[in-house]
C-alpha cells in the first residue's frame, strides 16, 4: 500500500477517510541491560540482510513518525495506513533524535531509547525493509546533554553517545539493541565538554580535550575504548553523521571525514552504486579495523564565512547541509559532499533556521526559514516555498530545540507543537503541502523512523 493511499486504513482495523485516530496498545516495559557475559549475537532468520527474530520483511519502507510530548508521552503515526500507536511515557525530554530506527529522548540526566520497530537495510544496490513490534528499550544513564551518533545499519555495529555534563563516551551494541537490550561495549571518561562519540569500524571516534593546551581533538579508539594513537585536531566538535562515504564530524575549521580500514589494512569503502551486487553496506564496516582508519579534513573555503553549527541529510546519503552566512552577512546554505570532499555555498533570500540535504540526483535541499516557511532549493537555486506553517511560539528561542525538519526520498516533515500538527510537504512538487497530520500525542518533538 502506498503511503498516500486513501482512505486511510488504521492499524487497529478501523477505516476512516482523511482522518487519523489513535489506536492504543499496552506499552511494553523497558527491558534491563543483559547480564555481563550474555551472548549478544544477532539472531536472524537465516537470510541476514538486517533480519532479526520476530521481524517481518515487507515490500516497502515502513515510514512512521514518532511524536513525543513535552511530558514524555510517545506515539508512532504510520505514514502508510494512518494508524497511530501509543508507546507509553519516557522522562520529559529536552531533545529528541533518531538514527532511522531508534528514537533517543534526552532528558539531560539520561537517554530513553525507543525502538520504532521499522528499519531499512541498505544492501548497496537495493534495500530490504523490516517491521517488528515497537517497544521502549530502557534508559541509558548519563549527565548533561547527550550527543548521539548512529551507525550505517541498526542491527549491526554500534551507536555512540557522549554526555556533555560528565564527559562520558559510551558505545552501545546495536545487535543487543535490536533484541531490546542495552549493552555497553565501553564507557570511557573524558573531560566534560560538548563532544562526540561516533561509531567507526569496530571502535569509535571520540572527542578529547588536551589537558596541556586545552585544544580539542578527535581520537580513534578500538572496540574496548582504548586509544589507537590516531588523532585529528577538531575545535568545537559537533554534528557527527554516518554517511555512505564515511563518518562526518563537523569542526570549527571544516569537516573531518573518517573511514575505518578493512582487516589487514585494505580499503573498506564501497561507494554508492559501485559495490558488487549483493554487498551489504554493513559488511564493509561492522568488522572494519580502526587500526587503519583515515581521518581527512575538508576545510571550509576562505570565503564566505559564517560556518554552520550543524549538518543534516537523508539517512546514509553522502550529501549534508547546514545554514550559515556569507562574508557579506547574507544567509545561505553550506553543502558538504562527503565523497568528493568538497563544500558548496548557496545564498538564500531569507534568514534560515534549518537545512537538510536530500542527497538525490537533483541535489534538493529543504530548509526552514525564520518566518516558519519551508523552502526548497535545487543545485543552489531556490525553487519554491510554503506559506508560514509555524506559530510565533514555535519559533521562540525557548522552543527552538523542539523543531524538527526531516526528509525522506519523497516528502519532508516539520512539526508545529503550538498547532499540534505535522506538515507533510512534497518538496519536488513546488513545496506542496500534501497532508496536515494531527497525532493524538502532541508533536513537541518529532522523529521519522523506518529509513
């Protein structure tokens, strides 16, 4: 069934026309971490390709919107059939993010992890799509804001979490997460700072403050959290994103593109569309060797200025975008091609708040401006814009972190907490508003899963 099919068929079995109704389920309790020594090998149905026990392979991406209210109520809104499922409560979040399957609700004193129960396995030249029961997995303890970086695939590799208040870097086992358990591969302590911990091969890239001069660098650590000796200078590390072209970490001077080497030191990277038929993207990274990692700085050009604070793109794609200002003060968008190691600058006619690269052949970028309008750019040219969709309260600084602009291969989504709506925008069709979605759980926070 196409996600635009009407009437909408709800998950609880009712059918309504052009309406969304909540279908409640009994929230599953969060599971406890596995005891030490428990085998966390990924159970499969024998075919691999991202399958786990209890999951069903389906014909299309199972795209869903997770909405989280300010007090922590959580639900999933199915974008295919319109069904909505209550998932119980998490501690009141300050920030919410996703890796395309799991929803991470950060309360400032720990991260609650919700399994959205839908994911896509990137097989290089095609995809596999899965659906399972969504569930609340548990809470990862930590102090202060948490920076979270997912891996290429949700059932292999790992997820990195860095707690700013305590300086703790944690690497979670994704195979365990896919079975509903929190298992830490390592937890290491750094000086408290706004840092990152991001999966890289069988280890991670972790920010570190040099106690001698106060400079911040990125260190490659192995699967146990032990530094390998490889470092790269990176002041103000932020926005760690895993792409097909490698792990991208945004720094003050530019972006670090990191790749792990295959066992034995051979190159493990497989470009989009270049892999051998049947080669899993995950197979090039899950056993990769951090001893042979490469760290490449892609510096910002000398001009224009106003470097971005954040980069965002469609899951897995090598194109990322962020907002900034030119040397003349004009607002615009930076785009990073992580594969080509190049930056591009596109000026905008409006002040911008968010930008996300679609990573398609047309090089679409979707942006949110300061009036609450969603703008669409292609190859640097502004094509279309919606009317203002957000209230003044949505754009206020104390609510700014709750706004989420997300894109998939067909649509963009933006939440308006004040209106209790999520707008679905066809960015290819002149920024047409395709649907106004009204989830029963107020969308103070928004995340799209199933990608």
